[in-house]
C-alpha cells in the first residue's frame, strides 16, 4: 500500500473552507500573528480566538481534577465521559507546544469521545518557551502514569486505551509512545495522530508548497520549533522528531491511525512517516482530507470535513483496539 498522491485539486480549498478562511480574515483582521507577540500575549490571543469553535458542546459528564507531578506542580486534567463510554483516550492538544489548552480543544475532544464511545482525558501540559522540551512531554507521561496507577478519577474507565493528539499534540503522543517503549513501560493499545509534527525539516514538499498558508505557515512553524527546542542540533532525537526513530522502534509501536490536511505545511511530515512505516511492512491506516487546512478538526461547528474526521477517528479507535 502506498501513500496516495496529492492532486492539484486537493490543494484548492473547498467552497466551505474558503468561506471560513474569508470569515476568519475579517474576524481576525488587525489582531496580528500570535507567534510574533510575546509568548504570554500570543497565548492569550490564541486562547481567545480558538474559543469560537467551542460552543454547542455535545452533552456528557465532565470532571476536572489535577495530577501532581514529581517536579512539584499540578497538571490540570479533564475527563469527558459520554453515555455508555468504554475505554480511555488520552488526548493531547496541539498549538505549537506553546499555545492552546483543554478549553480550546473541548469540542474536538467531546466529538472524539462520542464517536469512539470512550472516555477522553485532556490535560494542560506546560508550554514553551517558558517550559521547553521535555517539560510538556514529561507532563503527558505523568498523566499517563496516573492512568496506570488507577487515579481515583480514572479507575473506572476500563476497556482499551489509546493516545490521541493534533499537530504538536500528535508529536507529543508519538514521542510518549517511543519514550514508554524505550523504558519498557506500559503502552496503550493504539494511537490516533491528527496532522502531526514529526520532524524539523522545513524543506519538504508541503513546507515549500504551503509556506505562506493559508493558516499555518512555514515561518510560524519555525518560530514554534525555536520556542520548543531552540538549538537545531537538538532536534534530531526521536522524542523531539519521531521520524528520527530507528526502524526497530517504529516497527514495535502499537497500531497507529494517521490523518492529514492537504493544505498544510505539515502534510509531508505525515506522508513521510506513513511511507516509512509502509516500507517496514506496517499497514497503519492513513486518511488525507483534500481541500482543508491545518487545524480543520477544530472547525466542526462549520466544516463537514471536521465532523467526518472525528467519525473516522472514532471508528479507527474501535477497529484498532478490537472494540
């Protein structure tokens, strides 16, 4: 099985996507680029603008609690539980390792919970540049260990378990798998990885084709990387750039599900990783969504492709975990 070729038409926004892009240009006109602001200001702006995607939330139980980290801080968590939930998905939000939160990804996480028929656990990991690598990854690992230790809020979840994440969250989810595997620790049954960051190569086809967006740009990603891992020489470790993992480590991972947006500087990251896994004999499913931009799963209030992607991810969770 090969990675599907990108047609020129895939790189043209759908009519609805273009309508949304035009609307966002009007709504956000004059706000500036969050990555060019001081980090705290950019983070506040990203938080505010992302909240437009988080109304009309699917109804379910939501429990907020904290997990205490060895470093001495508390990690805020939220457990989302739709009716009849079985199993647990640890969902790690994106935002360039520097922006966003449980709240900005609330609707996306709830949709995943509904479609997967599982509990979804979200967390606020420490953010760069104030807390660069490995702080965020360490927080994700601490929360996963709390799952294994039957934390009072998580003990009743039962069923299969998976990681999920979008963009930088997909990077952290895959890095967490590699970290746990290297240490011989308990692994989830699967991982769901949405338009992820898997390498620091800014010369890929999609980085060059989509360097100016719309939406995410090459320059923004370079700034995110500078915040997360400032020294380029340190971006070669698999826990920072999972495409750098050895063949043996990739072969041994649990089942993975990938998706990608066609109009996205990060598209080639997913294509290159899936292509490599195929060369190793793995058949992890991969879906490309044409005509949409990076972060489209946030847009489920307005974009049918976002709803479809949630449905596809939920189906993948059930198929990969045998539920």
